[in-house]
C-alpha cells in the first residue's frame, strides 16, 4: 500500500490542526486508528453488545466470541501458549509482580531491571521491594545502550530479569535475544516489556524464549484500555490469582472458592469486550502489513530529521540503528522543549515533550526531558520534511 493510500485509511489524518494539515509524530505515546478498528467497535456496540460468558442468549454468545477471538489472534500471531488480557502494559507488568512475584519471590530475592525501563517496569518492582523485601539491581546505560558487561555481573543469584525490548525514549532496540539467552543459561526468568516492539516487528514469543511479554493495543492501532501479558506454560502454572471476583472462579461457597485454570483466572470482572473486538481488528489489519518495509521507510524519514536537527546545532539522543524504532529524541541548547513543541503544534505538528515516564534514563543522560518525534506506519518523508520546515520556523521565531 502506497503512503497516500495508507494515510487515507486513518480518518483522523485528514483533519487540520491550527489551520495546517495534521502531522502526527507522537506515535510512541499512542497510535491513530484505522477505519476498520473504528468500524469494528461501532459495529459491536450497534449489533452485538452484551456481557460475556454468563448468558446463553445470542448477543452474549456473540460478545463472548468477539472477546475470545482477540485472544486466539494474540496466541497465533505471537506464538504464545497463554495470553492474559489486561488493560495494557502497565497492568500486565503489575500482574507479573502480584500473581507471579508474590507467589515465587521472597525477601532477598533479586530482580534485575535496567536504567532504560519505563516507569511501569520500575515502580511495581519498587512496591514489591517495599512490601516483601526483594532486592533490585539496575543495569546501567552507557552511550544510550545497555552495559552488557554489567548485565552479566548483575545476573549472579538473580530470580527475574525485566527488560524493555525497545526504548520509548531513544528507540534503541536492546539485544533482547542475548539478554534472554544469558538469563536462561543462569536459570533466570525474563519479563520483556514489548510495548514499543510489537508495533514494529512480529515477535515469535516461544522462539524468543522470554517467560512473560507485556504490550498495549493502543500503540499498535488498537483501542486504549486493553493489552496483554503473554506467558509460557511453565511460568503460567506458577502464577496465583491476584484479583478476585466474577468470571475468574469455578465455585464459590461461604467457606472458600476455587478458580478457573485458564487465563480467565486472571481476568476478574467484566472484561474489555468492545476493546478486544477493536484490537482483534487492529491485529488482523497489522498482520496484512509488511512491517519490515514500513520500518525501513520510517527509519529513513527519522534519519533525515535527525541529520537536519544536527546540522542546526540541536542535540539528538537517538542512534537510529537498523533495528531501532524510528524515534528522534532531541533538545535545543537554549529553547525550552515545551516552547519548542507549542510552536510546532501551532503548525499542526504533534510531538511529545517531557521525561516520557523514564526519569532514571533522563538522569543518566543528565537532562530532565526531551522533545520526541516518533514515526508510525502512516508517516512518510512528507511528514519528516514538514517537521524539518517546522523546526526552521521555530528557530526563526526564537532567534
Ligand atoms: C516501553 C513502554 N513500556 C510501558 C508503557 C506503558 O504502557 P501503557 O501506558 O499502555 O500501560 C509504555 C507507554 O508509553 C512504553 O512506551
């Protein structure tokens, strides 16, 4: 599909912002939705809306089928034995901390994290540290990359490694294959934060060999409020229910309860039904895209932005290697990131500023935030050129 056609599939991209064509470059925060996803959700509410699992009537059957279809797609697309549906990456990681961590870790057990993690892969572990006394070790970042020598040392006696596959700040794709094989050689479980990875590459979960993989629908053309935790069978068997309530039980008496043995065990209460229908549509749509050729095009557009910024004396933190996501994080020596982003917004260009929920990485880089332009499937060289022209206008205005 050519770029022109691709933009047509996303209705929001035809709107104007502040009198200009919208140039949406905040995709690492959330992506836009193709018409098929919007239609699938509207269609569900218009024709099949009901609760799942509990009733024999036709609509309940359709709602259940719609919800479970998302799980079936997740399992087949990522080759995952188990797919627990959550509200997103954040809930998926918290679920690991509660359902696996509390059942399998105790005082003094070591969890290895990296300085590159999103807050959602730091704070749940710090909370577990406060409540049961686990020890946290952080792998340092050197020149924007994981220090693999320090990683090797950190594995000594560890129980779990939690690592971000692709950084939301720098776009750096970590050497996850190596990270996993080193952890596995030492009998250590691995949790992969794949929030910024699955939008750009299809991952074979079993082949990659992690025990847990967390990601969010909204970063891959799906709706907000839904995500998944993929788990292998061995680790799934070690997880204890965390949230109690309807749907996750087999029997309840006043004396006690028994729980479902499949993924429903971890999905208490009414789940995200319309969102699952929308995500399934997004996954199927993404499955038809040639992600690797989109990736090359996005990287080339991002590199042109990076080069132009450097030529203008602006610091770029992203390395944009072949496997990295097309994310350009940058700072001007004197213009405040928020002023910069507001002046871009006045030209219809959406970028993100701030610490991007990665304050420890910011501390390592010696800054408090960046301006971040992140590309996705519908972005093209026109968008990169619009950003460069927009930057020139900002520089002119602030000169
Ligand atoms: C790398 C990474 N991990 C985790 C998250 C958290 O995702 P969510 O807010 O969808 O739970 C994000 C979102 O920005 C992210 O980029």
